[in-house]
């Protein structure tokens, strides 16, 4: 199955909305060094499917790339249904899914406070970088194993 990178997002500080930079280098066992969430841990890269945005749009939320603090916005693959251990090739980089979902902080993000729900705790996916490489908007995303 093939998908496509819709956005490559980073933030310089934790707690800030990420912004689309168009292209970034994924470093092995680190993530995107310019991103505040990079590091030698299991959540180096965060991914969210475009279909998750569509669900929030249907609820009236005006959300766009990076609003859920995802590094990669993906179209064509439902990343939330892939099991932990799945390997994805995004652009030149090889990623391995390490976690699905996350806990909301306090009362939840501004999106949850406005709409009553948020997709990231259920549909957000985290990965580590197995093989480094560049990832850019419009790059293919492929399930390897």
C-alpha cells in the first residue's frame, strides 16, 4: 500500500504548534534534530493520517498540518490501524512504529476543549528512525513489513 507525505512538521519548543517545513532529515535513533521532541527514545517521529483531520473538520474544528503536533501528515494509509513493529519507508527514511495513541495532557488540548474530542490520543502514531534519510512533502510512504 502506498501513501503520500502531505506535510513535514516541526516545532522548536515542546507545547508549541508544529509548522510545515516541507522537508527534513530523519536521523537514525534521533528523529528530526530541529524538532523539540527528537531524542533517543521510542517517540522520535509522530505520524497522523489525513483522514483524522477530516474527522475533526466534520466536527467543526479548523485544524491543519501540525495542529496535532504530528511530524508527518500522511494521506492514503491509515497509520492508526498498523500494528506496533510495522516498518514504513517515508521518502528515504525507514521508520518503525513503536506506539499508537498517547495520553492527553491535563484537560486536553485546545482542540479537545473546543470540540469535545481529539484524534491524537487514539489515532496518533509514534515511530523511531531505523535508517536515516530525507523526507519531503509529496514523497511516497510505503508499508515495508
